C-alpha cells in the first residue's frame, strides 16, 4: 500500500462515503433520487434528511425514556413538543412585534 503502485491503486479507489450516506443506501435502500433537477433533488434529499434525523431523534428519545423508566404512553408525546414549541414561540414573538408597532403608530 505504501509503494508507488499501491499509492496509484489507492487513488483509483472511490472515496468512502460518510456513514450517513452509507446508511442511506444500504439500510434505507435509497439508491436514487426520485426527481430530476437541482432544486427538486435538493428538496428530495432535504426531506430524506429530515426523516432520517427524526428517526434518529425518536430512537434516542426512546432509549432515554427506557433508561429513566419514564416511557410515554404514546410516541407522539416525544415528537410533537419539539415541533409545536418553536412555532408557538415564533407566534408569540410576532404578536409582541405587532403590539410594539401598533403602540408606535398610535
């Protein structure tokens, strides 16, 4: 591997993909994008990445719940607050900004 021929052979090898791309291909059987065009492929990959991360997050939360013996009745109890809370905070911030603008205009 360290000889000139070995170095030349190593240069011909494909670069190893990151673990996530390997899992994407082999564990999830996701070999090709479903759409054509850069924007659609970016959207396709983004949706896959979100789903992949949600799966990891759910698995992590389940493991934590098991470790602390605090298993929820429903798996939605773990996931919904993660999405609702940021949206709720954004709505509150928008309402505060609207109130400030109304006070300034008066």
